[in-house]
């Protein structure tokens, strides 16, 4: 006799007729069957998902790139604007996704919406794909009947965020990679090349000038200590990550990053651009200002800016003006506080923040370009001095020996 297959277990969240929230889990043949069961019990389903499904999905390494999310959002807005039903849009967009993880997420969202959940509540179940900003904007769009407009704004925001992230990568990764390559070359020369010259000088009993002695001493240190240097490097990297994961460590390092000459200015502009664009997008979508500031703070990308935004939120709750609090934080330049003040007085804060975001995005592009233009020759010069200095120090004793032989 064949064993009957057990029904899947679903987690659900709903609202009773009295307005109280109901949560739990039950076995059911399908999502729709559970939704019908809850409605018979006079519970409006808000979310239904199969237990353990999303956990298994992300354990397999599935990840959705911001560019994929931006393309999906823009296509979604076009389909909603064309008047297609929400479930049909999600089904069509899910089927055409090449990313299996994203396809599975969209299928789950479609099933939740079919079961009676709102789109925003369905998206909230996947925070690793749809962050709080995304789901809050969608909720505002659903409430105001302007979902297509909100999705269009979201796609623009994500595209701008991707561009800004590329600027961060260009500003920080390029010099780091060049310095890492330079360090690897110097270590290789000290480990493998310099010992050959040291053996030659010892056999010739040549008098060594102090630059050569320093390089040979460094070579001995590297040759005997390279395993410890590697272990120490990994240990320092791990300790740095652990320290940065703490609130105090993150605040200290982010504050130090903003004070680095040249690079600190670029990072400040990037943080202000992200702050302006995020807050403008949320406010223009109809999200309340306190909620908008909370989301903006969490997505600021810098602990100093995050702290300043949270202080601004608290000050607004006390009845103070945003521009005044931003000015007191000493994190934002005068142009930001002035334009925010004008926006508050005229009722066009989202418009002013959008103009600020566009201004600082152009500033970031120019600053990153200038930074890379200035860093490239400096890094090449540094690499040349390091390698050239080692090579010259190794040839100095040879010049002395050749001079003595020519005299003889």
C-alpha cells in the first residue's frame, strides 16, 4: 500500500474581523486552500508562505543583483501602466527571469498575492531581495493607486544606486588593488631574488653599503617569517572585520574614512548623494517623513551619516526643523541644509532633495575621475620607487667590485 503524501505546512498572517492580527501555521493542500479556510473563519489573509521554502532557497546561494531588480521594476511598472492584472504581471516576469533564485521569489510573491495578500506584504517576506525602502514605496503606491508611478521611481532609484556603487568601487578598489600588487611584487623579490644576490656578495666578500644591508636584512626577515606574516595578515583582516561589525568600531572607522585627505571628500559626497536620493524617492512616493528618515538612515552606508539622520528624525518628532538639525550635526555642507530649509518652507522638500542628489551625483563622477587621474601616476611612481630602490641597492656592491677590478 502506497503511503499517502503529507500536505505541506504553511505559515500565515492575517487580520480578524475585530482588527487583531492572527499568526500561525497549518497544513493545507495549497495556498489557495488555506486562504479559503481562513476566510471561512472570518480571517483576512495577509501573508501565506510554505514553511522552510525561502530558507532553503537562500542556503543554496541564490542572490539577486541590483541590476536585475532594476530591470524587473521598470518592466513591472510598464505592465501595470498598461492595465495588466497584478498576478499576470508577476507570473510573466517570473517566467522570463534567468536567475533561478529571483524566479522562485517572484513565484512565491505571486502565490501570496493570489492568496489575498497585498503586494507590499508579499514583498516584505523577502527582505534580502526587496528591502524596507522597496516594500514601503510599494505600500504607499498601493494605498494611493499610483503603483505604476512608484515602480517607475523605484527603478530610477535602483539604477542611480548601482551607478553610485560603481563610483565607490572605483574610488576604493583601484588603489587597494595596485597597492596589493605592489606589496606582492616586493615580497616576492625579497623572498626569492635578494637571497641570490646575498649569497653572491658573501662568496665575493664584498663590502656592502647600508641600503644593501637594509634590503638583505628585510629579505632574511621575510624568508624566515613569511608564514607568520601571512597568518598575521589574515588575522588582522579578521580582527578588522569583527571590529567594524561592532557599532563603536563602525562609527570610529567611518568617521576616520571621512577625514582622509581627498578620498574622504569623495566618500562624503557619495554619502550625501545616497541620503538625498533615498529620502527624495521615499517622500515623493508618499511615505511619511519619520518612516522615510528611518529607512534612509539604515541605508546611508556610513555610520556618521546614519547617526545624524536618526538625530534629525528625533528632532522632527520634537517639532524642530530638519534643516536646523542637519546644520547642527556638522556632517552636511551648508548647501544641503540651505536647500533642505527652502524645501521645508515651500513644501517641495522632495524636489529640493532630488536636485541635491543630481548635483552630488555629478560631483561624485567628477571627483572619482579626478581622484583616479591623480592616483594612477602616484601609485606607479610608488611602485617604481619600491622595486627600483631594491634593484639599485642590490647593484651598488657590484659597481664597487667592478671599480676595484678595473683598477687592478
